[in-house]
């Protein structure tokens, strides 16, 4: 078989090609709404935008390919989930970011597995419901999200119950944060330090994008 015969037997564009383009554009539209206009507008964190877009895209193509070649979708998603869990256990990720990650994967899976048995109205209802519920929780119901941060504090002379307000004022002056409350953890009398976890509303601060350290 010569080269011309090989190229002649290649199926360059199938009937599912345009189906893939439409589904991918539809999925990318709702991913952008969730990631750019819901998540980013609330958190102002750019570090997860790269992750969410790429994971949503690869999940969509993975599910579409598994369905195209008749491979068991459950097995494929199981392997992908194990890979994701192993990867993200190597670095600390907050529960809210993990929830958005699961949301992105779920929406991409649903949009990739759309077939003739699902109507356009059903698909739109699923995607719009996810967007509306996320918006309500982020911007209407749970208006204030309490953030926490762990710091090392050296003034252990203030870690007394009767000096709570004095210690709170000192923490606010040092960090520049409007602190709601704080908890005292491990105390090291040898080095005169203590681990203190402070709680505050990131939206109320003059600068945000804090994460727990």
C-alpha cells in the first residue's frame, strides 16, 4: 500500500466532527460563565483559572472519546478521578476550590455525553441550574465567606483569656486585617511562640486573595 492509498483511506471528517464542535462550544460557554464570571469575580484568584479550564476541556474530550470508541465511561472516569485525587493530594487545596473543580468536571462530563435521548431543553436545564445555584450561593445567600489563616505569634504573654481583646488588637495592627475571631493552637514555651489561627472576611479587607498557610 502506497502513501496515496493510506491517505485515501483516512477518514478526515466524520459526521460527529460538527457534533463535537457544537458540544465543545456549548461546554466552553458554560465553563466560562462558571469560572470567569462566578468563581473569579468572587475570589479574584487567577492561579486556578488555568487549572479549571484545562481540566474541564480534557474531561470533555476524554468522555467524548470514550463514548465514540465504545469504551466503558465508568472505567475511564474512575482512572481520571484517581489520577486527579493523587495529583491534588500533593498540594493543599481549599474545600471551595475543590468544589469548583468537581463542578467543572461534572458539567464537562454531562455536556460530553449528550446524545439523541436528551432534549436541548434538558441539557440547558442542567447547565443553567448549576449556574443559577452557584450564583445564588456565591452572591446572594452566602454573601460573606470567612477565611482563615495560621500565623506564628511570639507574644505569648497575651495568650491569656483576660487579654483576648488586647491580643486581637495587636493581631489586627500587625496583619492589617479586620479579624472576627482567633484560636490559639500549639504553644512553644521554649521559643516563646504560639500558632494562632485568625478568621476574617476577605471581601471586607483592603486587599484580598488570602489563603491558609
